C-alpha cells in the first residue's frame, strides 16, 4: 500500500448504481405483486389505527426543514439537552424488590460498585395499597425509619438517587426517607395517586385529598430538596392492561395535566410545578415504536406545558424508561434477554433520562435472583460503554419513517387525550370506566392476534421447549422478615396538619423522626377510601403459559404430561412439514406431541395410537394424501377411541366431508390456535 496521502479520492458505493425514484419502485412493486394498490397491500396496520407505509423516501416524505426541530430546543422532540446524552450518558437504574432488607442492602452496594447510578425501591403490597395485609409481599417492607436505616447502612446516601415506588404510601414513604437523611439529588419520590388508583383500584383517601397531599409533598420538595422530583406519572398500569401506545401516552398526558393543575391550584408556579413531574414509561421490543414513544412524549408535554404558561426551558419532559412487563415471557425466559436489550437500545436512542432493564426472570416470580439482576445491569453497560449509544445526539432524528411515526403517534395520543379532558379529566375517566373500556377494545383486537399468532411470542406461542426447566425463584423467609419488621415498629400516635404548601410533609418528617410507622403516618392522613375496579395486569403470553403450567402440574400429579398423537400419513418427506407445525402448535399449549413416524394404513395407525395411551390426535400429511386417506384414517382413529381429532392444514372445500368423518378441528396458519387448544384441553377435562 502506498504511503501517499495526497490522493483524496473517496470510495462511494452508491455512486455506482443509478438513482431510483419512488415512482419507479412503485411501478416495479406493482408488477412483481400483480396488485394495483401496492401501498395498501404492504402497509402495516397498527393498534393506533394508522398504517405504516412500506417505503419512505425523500421524494415523497422529505421536507425542507426538520419537523422535529433541534436538540435542546422546543418542542424538545429531539431531547431537552442540546448535547443529547453525549456528555455523560443516561442514568443506569436497577429495581429492588427483595423483602429481606439485609439482602437488598448488599444488592445496593453491589449495584453501586458496578456502575449503577440510581436505585428504584418498590415497597411491599401493604404500602402500595395502603392495607394492613401484604407486609413483605412483592417488595421492600420499609415500615419504619429503622428499616430505612438498615437498608441504607454503609450506602453513600447523600449521593445515591432513589426512585420510590410506594403507591398509596407515597407521602409516608418519602417522609421516612427524609427522616433518615433526605433524598439525594436526582431522586424521585414517586407520588402518583391516579396511577395507584389505576393499578390497584384503591386509595386510602379521596382523590382530591390525595392530590392535595401530593401537592404538599411537591411544595416541600421544591423548597428543600433541589433536583428532586416529587411526582411520577407512571404509565405502567395502562401498558400492562394491553393499551395501545397512543392510549398509554394519552393517559400519561391526562395524568400529568391533572397533577399540573393540582400543583398550580395549590399555589406553585407553573415552571416549578413542571420541575416536580417525571414520566415513567414502559417500552417494548418494537424498537421504532419505543423510540417514537419517547419523542412523542416530549412533543406532547411541551405543548401542554406551553398552553399552561410554562417558560420554554420548563416545557421539557423528563422521562424514566423501563422495559415493559407485558412483553416478558415466563416460558423460555432467556428470550427476555433479547426483548429487554431491544427496549433498552430504543430507550437510549430515544434519549431517556434514566433506563431500567428488567431481569430476564421477572415473569417467573416476584423476586429476581442475583445473576439475573447482574445480567440486566451489564446489558446497560454494554449498550453504553461498548455500543456507545450515547455518543450521538438523537441518532433517529431526521429518518423519514421515524419522524412520521413520531408525528402520527403524537396526533393519535393527542386526540385520545382531548377526549379524556372533555369528559372531565383523568380522575373522572378512571372512576367512570371510559379508559378501561377503550383499553378493553384494544385488548380484544390484540388478543385475537396473539391467539392466531399474528403477534408471535418466541418460546411461548412459537418454538416452545415443553421440557424446559424454569429458573429457580428466590424464596425468602417471609415469616421471619415480618417478625423483624414488627420488632422495629413503634406505635406512636400521629397528628398532621391539613395539606398546604409543605406544612403537612414537614410535620410528617418530624413524626417519622420521632418513630412513627408507615401505617401510623398513613392513618394520620385521614379521609375516606376511594375504590374502583383496577385495570387488569396482562402478559401477552399469559393464556399459553397457563396451559403450560397446568401441563407441568399434571406431571407432578400423574407422572405424565398430557399428550397428542401425531397421526403422520405417508413418507417422512410427506408429513414432516405439517408434523413440525402441529408439534410446535400443540406444545405451545402444553400438549406433548408423540411422533412415531409415518403410517400407510389404518390398522398400523390405530394400533400405534391405542398403544400410546393418548386421547387426542392430529392428522399430518400433504393435501394430496389428505384427499386420499384423511376421511378413512379419521374414522379409524375415532373408532379406536380418539376423543378429539384435528387436521394440520386448511380443509378447503373438503371441510364438510372431513367433519363428517370425525375431524373436530383444523390447525392452520392464521387460525385461532388458542381456541383449538382450549377445545383439546376441554376434552381432557380441564
């Protein structure tokens, strides 16, 4: 190679190919597909109701100026910081749920020693719901200042940001944290009464009083704790119920608007009120939708803050991104490593302020093991330190597809947000059930696609490993933990002033310092409980996984998993494609497929079926072989005691004849697999 660097010629791969216009592509696509409306044929429909185009180009989609503006400038679609995340990256956050306080203390130190920046603390069910039961269930039992002191022992509390997930106990939990040293800069106190009501269906007080307590906490934070946000708009309940991305964003915007009004009505300036609000958004593995979701959130909130009178700099939304639980699988949970990595990638590209990646075993049990938490932490470190995702400002900005998706998502969410506002706001929409009704309609459509595997789930509805061993779930000694918590409690009576501009919070902090328990502080808030029907919590693979769980239970009870006999007709080459398809389909529902090769005649087939002990069977072969033998073999199998018989493939014009011969169902691409599996299980008596 020559050392001469004077030659500045560059190699341009695209220059060797002639430029192709959009119209030329469209003509070629129409010719190849032999259909007139190629765009409609190739478009992808979304749960939002709009379509994604098959191709985006400068000729049709390019514009003279960037519609998203510039990074650091209103409407902040491209981020609140002109330098993006290039100066330091995002906040790497881990969630703690282990109820053993000593174990969680060690986990915090381990996380901080390995580049985690902040910790999310999820309190137990007793705190989240404000009820006496549920101590040490599903989270940390931080019911006294001594519990907090034990949790934070040997932790640099002054520099460790904490994000509280305390549900109904947001004010008592925040004041107990303050009593043991106060929240560090960057902390989130997690006041979210409407999100709590949506998720759990209950608040210990009326909604208006809860909003007043929230405003009191925010006022105290504004006065005493710089760079601490008192309020979290958590959209997880809507996402977990099966909402579309537009519905989730609309709910978040309506909730944020309700909180903004409550703070301003309590006497806080609009700018200070905006500084107290952080959005907590779940992201799934559809990376483009996830990126657009973050960008649309900033666009929407900037508009709401502008109309409310906020200054330009105060209109920038802060977003804590988390990986969505609804996409995570209990079965083949290691596939979650890929789902959460994609969501984490999207969060980084979309410019989230903090990112929390769920451990891969999150759907297996309420507590993740230490190895799973380590992998979740290292996933973020890889995305940041090795992939350098923070080195580019808004890497998705300017892409025609992503800009179009951001705009459409924002417009769709804005329309739903306006409906909520016209109906009286988020509190009214929750209590009246309109939000739940809209989500149910989306879930019904989503459920059909999951059932028909149009929305496939690897390891669950597709490519299942029926004999897998699930990771062990940590099982702490809950009775011992409860006894330890009870020993730390004192029963001090507490009296608090009415909510105002921080006075109630200040009095609660002093009461916590004097030994008041979480329950005592919560009781001192007073008020009558608010109860509604909570939004359901769903995971996309839940229906398939319930069948797998029942299948595992039958092994424990009977020593054998339920089986379905593969009635393969003809040679290996003839039956293998549909036998593989049938095995995949039925084992997704926990029915183990028995493959004993191919059969040429009814006598051999029925003998093998009877010897197997199976009650269910599925015919697998080619369409030609079905035409020759399906009816004969079906009658033979039914005569041999087959209680339920399916055929792998679409029946076409022969359906009536096949059904007359005894075939009960047909398993084909696009068919309702869950309905077929339910019929098969019903035959087995489940």
